[in-house]
C-alpha cells in the first residue's frame, strides 16, 4: 500500500466513526506519527484488503474504531478463511445491501445513479466472485428488496458456488499447466461455438 492510500483509509475511518476517530487531528506532528505507525503495520497489504477488513469489523457492529493491529488480525483471518460457503456469501450480500442503503447520496441525483453510487461504495474491497453473484440477482437493490425470498437466496447461492468452483478449477489447471477453461460470462460460450462452426466449414 502507498502512503496516499493510507491517508484515504484514515480519512474513511474518520468519516465512519466521527468524533471517535479524529483524523486529521489538527496537530501536524500527531498526524504524522499516526500515519507512520499505521503505515508500518499496514504497508504490506493492498488497500482493498484493508478496506475489506474495516468493513467486516463495521458490519459486525463494532461501535468503536479498530486500531491497526485489529485490522491486521482481521486481514489474516480473512485470508485464512478465503473460501466461504454459499450461505456465508448470502449473509455477506445482505450486509452489503444494508450498508449500501444507509449511504446518503445527493438529493438531486437520479435514483438509478444513486443505486450505482451506493453499489460502488459497498463493493470496494469485495471479491469479484461475490460482486458477480450479487449482480446476477439484480444487484444490491434486488437482494435488499427481497432478503427473505427463498428463490432469490437459492439462485444467489447456486450462482456463487458455481462461480467459485469454476475459479478453483481454473486455478488448479493453471498450476498444472492446463489452459484456462471457458469462463461463465455472456458472450464467451457463443464466441467459442462460432469458432467451432467456422472450423467445420473449412
């Protein structure tokens, strides 16, 4: 992580916890020392990893701001439990939907733009697999509007687990030196079918 990214993280904590986390404090020496201490703890991590850990701590209802040591521990915990079940991913999606709905966006912004901005905020630091599964079910709005809908939940879990299995298979193949399998994305399979058809014509 770069120093300017750390400053953004400290500012994010300040905005999240208000008077409980004062940064900048108004004292330049204190701010520099804070930056040095936090940078020493977090510089080996990516900004996205740090943000994900902070949001996880927030979602769990911690009313006090985390210190740098708590964030490091949470990053390591998340790394050690990177593979999550479909049910755990669903709970995460529900928390993200709740978090997104709490974000205040300017009044004169259209509803569609508000939702896109809320998703951009909530998705920061989240895994691509989780984001793709959420978008397949109508985005955070669709999930937030139907938190108890068993069909939506079942569809989300199935999509997430399929994507996760596909990614793990690709990782195993890459380690073994096998070319990457087809990704489950719109257009990919159609393109491959067209290529096969052209081969038969020749």
